[in-house]
């Protein structure tokens, strides 16, 4: 009996050792230099594979990035890939999963590009991801780029997760650099170009609230302000004319200001704004009314919580607002979108209002030059999209001249010189989530 007991004990020890070795090979592969761990979140790149290990408050999962070759042109993640992560509230729809709520946002960057991985915080087996093939800018000397991520060693990639989204810097064309941004509310790829400096050793991404900057030590290379979900908070107002029961069509609907009043009118729509409401909409001064020079333009239709709206942009001297008119019903939404637009003819002929703006052909993006309230010499190239629920303003390092023009394409807003040279560019493109 004693021999049988010893044999059983040895058998149990042997089984334990086999399981331990197997677990070490499958889940304990070499991830030194690529692990991220913070506040119950763990993300690790399994070296020389397409596998990512994630753990969220004790719940673990090994994720296989099956579409890695399609996205980045590689089959395996090498030792250059590093990860950072954060717990965020997100609403993302991918080809294989839809996540609405608390999620792990992991950003994994390396020599081939950058990966955005979003994992359901309650069930890590539910995830979606995308990747972009880019040359990510890194700081420091080449020989110091890929030391293990020990405490006190600065992460080399210029990548950051902000309160509004993910920001990183990549190489552009013609010696230019690109600040990339993906907002959390509706993941889209936002890009803006800027001029760099001779060395990236002291480069960094600085985030303060909605302000995102790229700096070289004390020098600011790019200063931008992001407006993620800017169109979500709006005031509401009912039409004085009751809806006639027929759906409004953007092809037939006409909407504009009523001169020398605070009213706006459309086919079966009449809105009477107070002085305070016009101030909220377009930064009007106390007791002001429409001047008759304001510009009203339609944008493409959008849907909010199952309700279809026809947004109209209202461009005034002191600000820019949006009025969203429902295709059915008589209650509208309105909100401010931007401050004073730049008018190159304002000094020469203040009676004529010709601001520098542009709407792309499909009505999804509005671009313009904005003048800072405090300093009229500070100018921004701005892009706003109610459809994408996102806006961004980029401070210009030069003064806009009279022969400059703002041109909006399907995905970009470009500021061009008179000869057609692009001086600044901001873009929004769709992210394919797998």
C-alpha cells in the first residue's frame, strides 16, 4: 500500500510538471521589452508571432491577429513592437464584433506600423482591431531604441493615449511629418501635416485637456485642439410652424435667415431665436440680430438615435454654428461649431463678407480658417464634421494671404497658395475594423 501511495504521488508530480512546461511554452513565450502592465491591465506581444496576450482585471485572453498580413504586410510581430493600454468607454463596430461600453484600448507600434486593438472589458474574447502601415517617428539614438522596457527607460515611439483618443507621429511625404489622431467616440483616422526639426531626440506629444501638441524640447512644432464628440451636446428648439406630416427632403428643403430679425425659416419651419440663443449659436453680441450677410449652407444628412437630421451650417462674422433640422417633426438641435472665420477682405471692404471656407462635394466636411479671439494674428486651419462627431483646429505657423484658398476634398481640407502649393492639410479617413 505504501508503494502504491508513493507511485500516485510521483504520478501527480509528473503531471503537474508536464502541464507547467506546456503552459510556459504557450503563454509564457518571450515578451520581454513588449509587455505593458498598469492598474489591472496587461498587454503583451508574443514575439515572432501574430499573438497578443491581454488581461483585464484578472480575465485573460490570447488574441490572434489573423489579418496582420493584409494590414501591415507582415506575418509576425518582431521585437520592435511595444504596447501601451488604457481602459476607456468606446462604441466600435468591427467586421467580427461590436463593442459598446467599457473596453481595453491597446496601441501596439513597431517597425512595420501601428495596431489599435479594442477588447471588451467584460469578455476579452470579444475584440476588434485595425492597423496602419506607417513609419512611426521615434526619439533617441538608434542604438537605444529597443532596450527592454525597464523602469526609467523612456519609451521610444511617439505614441500617446489621451482623454479624447490615440495620438502618434509618423513620417510624411517631402520631408514633412504627420500627427495622427483616432478619436474614441467614432474611430476615424485624423491626420495633419507639420514641419519637423533636425533631430527627434527631444520630441514628445503633450496633451492638456483637448490640446494636443508635438514639441521638440521647449519648442512647439505643432499645436492643435481636438473636439471629440463636439456635436453631441446641443440646445433644442421647436418650430413656430407645426410640421405638416410629410417627410422633409434635403433636395427640396430651403432654409435661411430672415433679415434684420433673429428668425430663420424653411418650407414648414419657422424658428425664433433669443439674443442668448444666437450668442450660443454664432457668438453674437448682446441684443444683436442677423445682418443679412450671414451664409447658410446644407451638409449631408446624419442620423442620431434613429432620427434623421438635415444639418445646416450658419457662417457669421463672429462665429459658426450648426442647426440640425429633423426630416420628420418640428424640434431642431443647434450648437456652436467654431469662432470667428477669417475674411481676407474684411479690412478693405467690411460691408462684404467673404470668409475663407469650403465644404466637400458630399457635404461631410467643413473646412475654414479661424482667427483667434485673443490674438487676431493667430490663425488656424479648422476641419469639422457633424457626421463624424469630430473637429480639429491646427495653429498655422504663417499668415494666410489674400490669394490663399481653402479646398475640401472627400477626405481632406487643404490650404493652398495662389499657385496651388499646399501649405497645410487636415484629413479624415475611415478605419476598417477587423
